């Protein structure tokens, strides 16, 4: 069985491209060292390998089902949760006073990457729990944190995000779940929530739902939406879970993949009262949720990267071992068949995967490092960092979701019929990852967010920051060997971005909002590929610097980085020209299409 | 539930674009009329709807399994086979003397399209049977035809193609199954065959395997490969199936999709002798199989089209019914949510699907009509038609396989979380169709076939024929309203093809076979998109001619055709520029990549 993650590449990304070891110079991380980080990563690999990878296929084949009103999961899932908790990963990024390790965000993302690669379904439970706790850390009262957050940080209770409703998926502004104020300051929550991952299970002592609802009598529209903490079991004064809070499982969704993560329809306030506590101020629900959702979006992107990466490694191992056919130049049919990794078209499929998943990993870790910079980096650059991270978030979420799916299709293709069967994991990854362009904001929503909001906010400052970073990297890499095509293609891409964005943004008012946004997807494609091209230049530059002194496997590793960077520059980056032109001229073909013409 | 096929579009393609009714002027089809064809298509729709669509999901959820050595399928599958047989579809294209209807090939493909759309898994059994019989019709002796072919034509026995072996999938030249001559002129067949669809089941009285094997003592390499008829049960003198022929089921493959079609590992000559009869001359096995495989490749392409088409129709219905969000220009959050078909990005996803599946359907039917022209068309153009069909076959096989998968991904995306669940059929189609770029020759093999063989054979005459057809259509459509962008983009594509192909073909010798073929995939992409662009011009021209007199739904239908043609011209055809340039300069990035650098 192929490894689910490349330790070599993860170390390269963290310590040779990002220089994460330098984080230890910041006071919050002063007790850490590169060795500490490497130990944590090794622990993550071992726990993920032993407790998560080991039941990934079994969980896929035995999707959650209900017996006597209880959701049935494999016993191995509970075992995995225990191992994850005992390794300290529920609280790794938290303050020491909360029992945490104060790990930088980029390191926690690198830790999580192991679990996403090993078993994305089971990893869903801790990640939702961690996200829920992080939101409480920012917005909940100290009393609420003690009551609802600490058990999550300790991994004893689990958490969810309960946003969507049957009639309101992408359109959260239309939710109708109500919160009726009670005399004691709590609220009675009533309504149905759809697509709730981890909504019901027996893995933890309690489940804390973060629920969007409308306070009765409040304003219509998004201003009337507030956020509530609603536990599965009401919490007694001593902090233990008590009687039911009447959050009723109304059904499970049966998904193509990602099957290990139970996905539920929940009815709040069915057969009794669902009591909830308001988080922060009334009317702030969407804003608070989006704080959590931006984290979640980086997490989705990283999850997509890791599924693609695991598929790449599986198909790579297969390609090295499977002999089939001969070089076209070999006319001797009696010579032995060669490993398929020797065929140019198989190398194309492998290079394509490599360029997508290693480019995606670089992007996900870079974005995570920006979260650290926001919290612990130099104060004077935080405003710019914040705008840059805002700009990158829709790309970090959607680009790997889309291109890991392409990579996984390529992984299946490399393996042929074998890849299409359950004898290998790639068909499962392919089914799993297809969720990623959908949840936490569809690709369409990310495109609108990028073009309609992130590219225009603060007078376009986010884009300026991005461009200056890319230009800085272009300058810094000047003169390094083997980077000519990589640098010239990226330069050209940069110019095309600037021209196209200037054109479309300049016409936004004239076009009106609908036509302005009609080709938002092309903005996402164009800028996404450009950003990943930049990530490849960063990797290529690091490889070019290290190559002269490298030997053996290390030298091959750096050669591979350079060739993958070239591949992305030559086989992928030129594709943005099409999107740049479409965007610049505000093509109206889709806008003008009439529903009745279909 | 959405319809699985658009009758309106199928009629448009057959009678307004292809003018299939004119086939009745040929003597073989003199007894037919457009009404006859329409009746046959209606019968196909009704049988497919009632007996095939009705158990598609059930078959997906209950994949074939073995109990007491027998493969278990749903009872509904046998019922479907009976209905298919009673409708006369096993023999529809055969001569009247064989009980057939003498339907043109294009009509039989249109008939089959219904079953591929309704239930691709169950449709596999008759289609393999029909293909097997067609090969026998060409290469088997009269005695063999009576013994092994007639029961297939009558739908009483079923057939398979037994080519691949565990160590030889794409590399058929390396098969090792042996055929030992016996005194009575028959052969004893021994070896393992992998990926055999329909290899074992209880649907029919007997199964006739067409088996590639090497006659002992024969030459090495492909010249030593011959083709054999090997029945599951030996055939008595009175033509009835008798004792076992020792073809033993060694295992079932568990696939991501296409689950209704049993896929097997078979051992020939296990526990006793598997007796086979040589088809035609020794050493002709691969040539004979390829005769069948070219048919099969068009069939795979059509199957892919129909899966994509069914997904498009399902997502279209959903998009008309699901209300979510508002136009960006609508600032009133209290106004009702609109059907998502009103959002530009959803229209983009639907137009993209429409352009792929209707373009693919036009291509599949056009290629099928060339099969008719080869058999019953004007004698003096048959040589050119043959070269054109040879050139198009790798495209007809691989283009819809790839782009229907893109379309199905878009169908899921339109439907969001719903599309990712088993509540709707699109996730199933997505899993089903992922097989199509793999079986009957992978995409890589199709690329090599196109660039390495079809573009060079007969001095490149096939390409000349293609280009003159496209240019003819460009001339014929001059002056028609609304076609400007469609025509100009296709013209430009044509020029890019000519430039790129001239460049790469002119350097074939200098480059050597390996580098020459390194970007064969780009040849497939470039020419594939161009051919489909031509198919869209044909449809757009037919629509432009009909639109002035059309009213109501008909007018909307033609408007939709024109807009989808524009969409393909604007959003898809420009993408070939990248492939043309890569191909023209014989980019060596993949060729130079070393296995150890991965």
C-alpha cells in the first residue's frame, strides 16, 4: 500500500519553502524548535497511519446507518477519536493554559493534513469540533466557553455547524429556524437543519451545535440572523450532559463519498424544547459564522489537496510496478514490457497530478502561514496580510477542490481498470473529493466572492499586495538556474491578470452587477492558476538553490520539483489566457441565455 | 424524475441535421420510412423506460455477487433482456433473412442510445452480444454462424470479448493464453482472461466467448495471436447447450460504477478442457478483434454521450425547480428566491453540459451514419469515407468519454449537495461514465492511435477528407443569420489544426517515435474539439434555417441550439490554441521527466 503522504515534500514545503522554523523566533512559539515540529509531524503520521488509514475503506463500505434511533459507526472510529485526543491534537493550537501546545496555525494544518489524507471521513469529526471551539474562543462569553468550549478542546464533546436548511443551502439569508426568547435569557430553537455533518453519533458525551436562527420579532433579512449554542444534551450545573435537548435526527444523507462523516437532517425543538444560548450579540450570526467558515474554507482546500495527494502517491506506486507495453521506438515485441511510468503519456498524467497536489499543498500551507502572521507576525503588515488572506481564501478553497479532482481522475487513468475498482483507494478518493467543490460555499459562490467582493474591497489593496509579493519572488529568483520558462510564463500571467482585471473592474458599474459577475468563474480560474504558478516559482527557487549541493535521492527530489514547476508553467499557466480574454470583454453568452431555450 | 433522453433533440439530430430519412432511398432500406424510424425510436424509449430505467439504481445498489458459484443479478435484468429481445433489438440491423429489420446502423445506434441512457449496466449484455454476432457475421464460417451466431441474433445466447489478461490489459500483444490443436480441428484453450464483461451470469442459455489466444508452436508477437469461439457450455449436434466447457469464474471485479455489468476474471481450461473453434485464419486474431473494437469504440462514445445527456437533463430539471438566491442586481432580500436556472453561473454549467452532450450526440450519430455510407452509400466515396471514419474513431471514443465526465461533474455542481447523494441519479452516472475513458482502449491509446496511425495513413488522406467536409460546411452556412462567431472561431481552429499538424508530422522522423508521440493527447484534444465545433456548426446551421418559420417551443429549441453553438465556439474552441502550440513545438517536458524524479 502506498503511503498517504510524502514526508519529504511536507518537510520541504514547511522548512525549505516557508521557513516555518523561523516562527520559533516569535514569543508565542519561543519554546518550540524545528525538532519539536518534526516530532509533532511524526506523531501525526503514526496516529493517522495506525488509527485512521486503517479503517478508511471499511468506513466507506459501511456508511453510517440508524439502528433503534442511534447512528451506527464502526468501532474503529471511536478508537481513532481516542487516539487523536490522546495525541493532544484537539487542543494543539490552543494556549498552554487551555492544555494546548500553542502550535502555529501552519503546523496544526500540517498535522490535520495527515488525517485528511489517511481518512477524510473520520477526520471530519475532530475538524468540525476544532472549528466550533475556535469560533467560541472568539465570540462566546467566558461562561459559555467554560461550559461549551472546554469539553471540545479536551475532545470529550464534539461540535457541528448547523447552517443550511432544506430550502436554504447556498442562500443562508433565507433561513427560517426561529429562536424564541425565554425568561431566563436562553432561547427556544425550532426548525430543520440540513447537511449537518457530525450531527448525530455516539462518539462523544455530547454534541454542541452552532445554530443559525432568527430571533422572533427581529428584523428580516441577514440582520435578523443570530448564532446559538445548542447542545444535544442539556448541560447540568456541574457541566455534565443531562436530559435530551430535543434535537431529533430526521434522516441521514446518503453520499457518493466522504461516507465516514455522518451527514444529517436535524429537527430542533421536535417533541420538546431545544434550548439554546445566544453567542455574542443578536444579528451577528452570519458574520460570526463566516469567521469560522473562512477557517473551514482553508480546511476544505487542504482536505482536497490531501485527497489528491494520496491518490497521486497511489498511482505513482502503481506506475512504477505495473509493466505494460514498450517505448514506441522499441520495435522488438519480444523485449520485456516496461513499467508504465516510462511512457510519456503516463508521465504527463503523473506530472499533472504532481503539479496540482504539490502546488495545492504549497498554497494551503502558505495561506495557513498568513493566519499565523495575522496573529503573531509584525504588527505593521497585518492589515495587508488580512486583505491578502481574504483575497486568497476563495482560491484556497476552490482551486484544490477542482484540481485535486482532475488529479484523482488522472490517478484512476494511470491505473486503468485497476484504478476503477475497490482493490485500490483512488476510486474512493475520487468519490470523496467530489464533495469539496460543493460544501462550505460552492465554486460559484467562491467566484462571486472573489470578483464581487475580495478584488474590490479596500480599493483593490488585496490584489496590489498579492502582485507585489509575486513580483518580489520574480526578482528574488532572477539568475537562478533552470527557471527561465517558469519565470517568463508567470510574468506573462501576471500581466494578463492585470489587464483583464483592470478591464472588468473598470466596467463594473456600466455592466451592472449581473453581467459583471457572469464570468466570475473565469476570474477564479485565472487568478487561481496564477497564484499556484507563483507557489511553483517559490518551490522551484528553493529547489534551484538546494540542487547544487544535493546528492542521490535529494537531487532527484529537487529535479522533480523543477520539472513539475516547468510542467505547470508550460502545460497549465497558458490556459489563463482564455479566461483573461473572456473576462476582459465581459462575454455575455451565459448572461443572455434564456431558461426556456434549454 | 427527469426523462433520460430528449426525443426532440434526437429527432433534430437524425432528421434535421443528418437527414436520415433520405436513407430510405437506398435499396436496402427501401421498405422503411421516417414514420417507421420514429416508431422504432418510440418503441425503444418505451422499452428502455419501462424495463431498463426502472431498475438502474437498484442494480447500482446491488452489484453482482456470487452465491454457490453462480453470479446473482436482479430478476429485473432478465426481464429487461426478455423485453429487449421481444422488441427485436438483438437483430434490428441484421438482414431480413436472419429475422432482422435491416435498420441502418445510425438507427440501431439511436435505438441503443435509449438503453445506454436508461441503464448503462444492463445495456452491456445485449451490446456485447450484438458486437460478438457482428464479428462472427464478418469472419466466422457459415457453420460457425449457424452454431454460434444465430442464437445471439435471436437473443437466446449472449456473447463476450475475452481479450485482456491479468498481466496484459492495454498491451494485448503480450497475451499468453494458449490454444492447443486437437485432432478434430478444434483447439484446447488454456489461460486466464481479465476484465471480461458479461463473462458469467444466468441470463441466457449459453455464453459465447470470443477469445484471443496463441496457437502452440505458432510465431511470437502479434502474428501468433488468433481468435477462437469458446462457449460456456459445449454445443450439441442439435444446437443445444450441453455439458460444461470448463470456463471457470475466478472472481468478480468490484467497480466504482457501471455495476450492473458483471465484470469477471475467467479461467479457461480449469478442471477440464475448454474447447474452442478457430475463427477465420490463424494469426488474424488482433485484426479481427479490432474490426469489432472499432464498432465497440463508437458504442463506448455513444454510451458516454448518453450518460452525460441523462445527467444534463436531470440537472436541468432540478435547476428549473430549485429556488435559491436572487439576481446580483436585486437588492431586496425579502423578494422571493428565484429558480437557480436564472443565475449566470448555473446557466454556464448547463450550457457547458448542453454543448458537450449535444455535440457528442451529433458526433456519435454522424460517425454511425458513416458506417452506413461505407455499406450502402455511393461506391465511389467509400474509400474516403473509410479513412474519415478511421480518423474519427479515436475521437468518437474518447471525446465524449472525457467531456461527458466534465458534463456530469457540472450536473452534480448544479445540484449541489443534492447531486452528491443517491436521491438523484447524477452521482451514479458520474461513477458509471468514469469507466469510459478506460475501457476499449484508454485515452492514451486513442491519442497514439490518432497521431501515430490515423493522421498518417494513406498519406494523410483522412485529414484531407475531414478538412474538406468542414470547409464545405463553412461555405454552405455562409450568410445564415447568427452564425458569425461560430463560423469564424471554427475557421480559426481549422487553421490552427493545419499549422500544428503540419509542424509535428513534418518533424516525425527527426523527433523519433517517442518524442513525436509525447503530446499525442494534445492532438486528440485539438482535433476533438475542432470536430465537435464542426458538429455544432452543422446543428447551428440547421437551427438557423428552421428558426424563421418556428414558433413557441420549437423557436426556443432552435434558439437554444444557436446559443449552445455560440457557447462552444466562445468558451471551448479557443482552448485548442494551447494544444496546437504544444504539439507544434513538440514540447519535451514529459518526455524528459525521469521516473526517479517523481
